[in-house]
C-alpha cells in the first residue's frame, strides 16, 4: 500500500484541534421514490434499528450513518474499508474516503471557537450528540457532526489546510484573550493601593 | 418617453421603473436630466418643477480600482491545495494562484525565469517525458441507470453509446447556444461516468448539473457528485510516457494494442486501485492517471524519480498551456463566454440525432453568421518577431478601432523555432487562411505582421499521440 499523506500533515499543532482518521466514507444516493428501501437495506447491513432522520447520525456495527441530504446518507467507518453495496434500481454508492478531511474540535472550545465562523447554535442542548448539519465555514461547505467529545468538521480535502489555519489562528487568539484578563486582574489587584 | 408619459407614467420614479431608463451603465448620470426634460416637455411644465429620482452614492465617478481595493493577502478567501502540494514545493515549484487553487507554474533550475523554464519543460515533454499535476481539474461522478442520458442532454455529442472502458471529449453549451465548458468523460462502468471539466469551470458545471437534475429532469435516475477532492491526477506525456507509466503501475497493459487512444483502464499503484485514461492535451503520447488523493504525493514522487532517470521531469502550468497552443486545442482564453461551436471549429461535433442543451438557440441566425470571429492559427511573418495575447487583429494599414478580431493565446514554440498563437478573427480560416493581418498592441505601441494558418501547428495527423 502506498504511503498515505494527510492533507493536514504539515499544519502546526494546536491544542484542542486534531485530525480524525477514518477508514471509509461512502456516499449512498437513493432515487427519489426509493429512499426508504435504501435506508432500510443499509440499516440492516450496518446493524442499526432505524436509519437516521434528517440532520442526525446513528452508529452501528460497521460504522455511522449520517443523513446529509434529502436523498443521501454517508457511511463513515473508522475500522473497515468494506461497505455494503446497493443495487442500481434503488440507488448508487460512491467512495469518498479521500475526499474529506475530518477536523476534530475538542468540546471545551466548540462554542467559543466555531461561533466565530458558523451561524448555527452549537450549544450542546441545541446541537446535541449525533446531530448533523451542513454549513459554510470559511466560505467552504462542510458537514458538522456532534460527537461525545466535540465536533467533527468534514471538510473537502483541498480546503482542509486552509480551514485548519483559520481555526488554529482563532483558537490561539481565544486562549490568549481568555488567559489575559485573569492575569491582568491579578496584576491589577496587586497594584491597588 | 412620451408614450410612457401618455400612459400615465409621468413622474420620475414611475417612469424610471417603467422604462428602465437610468438603470444601465450610466446609472442616470447622463440620461436622467434628458429624461426629466422630456417629462417636463410632455407635461408642459418647467424642468425645475419635475423633481428628480432619489440619488444614491456614488455621486461622482469612482474608479474600478477603488471599488476592488488593494491586492493584499488572501482577502479572507480559502486556498485550495492539490494532494501533491508539499511534494511540488519540495521540488522548487513556483506556484500560481488560479481561482482558489495554488498550481505549479514552473519548476526553475538555477536562476531560470519562467520564460526559460517553460521552454525547457516543453522540450522535455516533446523529446522525452514530462509529468504534470492535473489534480485541480474538475471531476464529477455521474452515476445511475440514466447517467448516459444525462450526459447526452448536456453534451453536444453522444455519450450514452460510449463503450465501457472508453473516454470521449465533450463540449457543453449554455441554454443560449454559447460554449460553456469542455472536457473528457470516461465510462467507468455501465452506470458510471467520470466527467472531467476545466479547473476554472468545475464549480459552475457541478452547480449546473445539480440544477438540471433538480428542476428540469427530476425523473432521471442519475446522481452527480463532485469527486475533485477524492482523486489526485498526474498527466504523463511524451515519447517515453508509456515506459514510465508501465514502470510505476501494475495490473495494466499499456501497449498500443491493449490500450488504444481514448481508452480507459483500471490498474494498480503499489497495490491500490488507480484509473488511467489515454488522453492527450499536449498532442504527445500521453496518459492521465488518478489515484485516491492521499496517495497522490506517493505517485508523484515515484513518477518524478522515473522521469528524471529518463532525462525528463515535471512541467508546470505555463508549459501545459504552451503545449496545448502548439497542438491547437482550445482552452480558457478561447472559451470566453462568447464563442459558439462553429467559432471554435467544433461545429461538426454537434449531434444531429439528439437534442441537447443549447441545440435550438445555437441555430439562431446571428450565431450562424459566416463573418463571426472564428478560431485561426497565427505565426509572425518575420519569424523572429513576437506578439502578445490580447493584441487586436487588423487589416494591414488599418490599425484603428476594434479591428477584425483578437489574439487569445500565444507561446514561443521550441519545436517550430518561432512564436505562434491562436486568435479569433472575423470570417475565420475561410476568409483569411494564408493571408496577412497585423497584430496591433496599442498599449505597448507594437505592431507585428502575422500570417493566418490552421490552428494545428504540430503533428496535425496525430502520429505522436497514437504512437
């Protein structure tokens, strides 16, 4: 197998941002009148009781299904490249495993960081675990997926480094602005007469 | 104006909206007072009694430069990077912004500037072998039982009949019959095509296909998905392209018999699947090979090492463009949103057996005129002379006004030993083949005598690409 180079291989490391790897990302597209059949078949193959509703993700034995479009599901698997096939009368499958880079934002900074870029209320009670949304970020269409430990940003590979750079810069500024008032406050109290 | 007043639209704001007078390029700056005078006349009032429309800024002329602002950094725009980006930089590539993409412009050796480097790179491709990162080309997966039908409707030529394992060059038109984009589409499987578009128009074509499927033909069982980011692509071109590629790939027979021109095959790169098409932008024996994007850098390094061993190397965007000019292929400068199929010499591609987008309106009389600006080749009459892209083509002795056409693309040709160019001139080859024109460059104060020739400068029989 040839060397696999991440699109984020040469980015600067930043606490709270990381690259999450996945073995497979497969898109399933159903013909307009066959969506129910497709999701039923996929849910069974993935060991999932019910396919995800719009804007939701559901996890099963071989990966997670994300509803990212009225006619489309994404299957994301961290363990295996194997994925179920579907018959052309129902829909089509497409391998996008290399087309997306997953940038993980740690839970602690999800809201303060991504609020600078995204007009979605990402507070946990509004955008809960396994909620999914498609939104522009740095002028690029990305998918967001709330996980237990933060948010995964599924970004087009060619834009990933650019998105990482603006997030990293904002994350550093965030730490700086969060840290400074406390230091300044202590220093100020020490100077009081 | 008088008719509008007679119909009751005799107040400035009403008349402006009814007639649209004052909404064009002058924004009322010159037309408004004249219009108000006409209203006053029609109503038998004094001009001062009529009033004006609401004036909005800018109140005085503003230069376009002031509106555009200074060229500075990225203007908060994202940057797109090819999967080979770091490998290209390691090699010393000078990058060029093309849209949002960073693409390798040329690979200087020593103190070479772009003009020296691209000629050396062209020479390598013509004589040995060159490799070029083509990952930025738009790539769209077209899938489903009606995928061929969709392509038949958007391309001027037929794709439903294309055999699995074959590629075909296609051109698509806008609704109004003007050329929109071109590229090759490969039939990967019975229900799957791999469409490529120009880098510049990738987003536009993708949005266009989605719009067509969602609004005009929702009943088609076809899905389109951008896979530009899924695949890394390398063009391998030159007399030793076959040998170089064969050394890097397995499970594929690249011989002329097993893999003819416009063929598509699947092979293996270090045991991972890859897609290969035998297509040529340069006119040389050439292939495009695509691997999943994360393997792009590995493929690049292997091919570069092999090319270097053979005396070849990488070539950049400047050489890529120059090679296609030598071959006479149309590109972005010719597909300028005004040209028709006939203007570009591609009229015979249009199918007469099926309708397609633009097939009706392309036949409007004005688009079928014989005196439209049409594609020609140009060479300097005095072979040592040069000319610039954008120059105006005029009749000798009449270098004024808009002339008869313009030059779209130029290059120095190391193969032919002189400059050459493509242009669009009124009447095209039928009117001007073998005759002289003047390339006028009024900004630089230069005038060059040029001869009109066929646009296929190099190997018009296609011997090289069929080698």
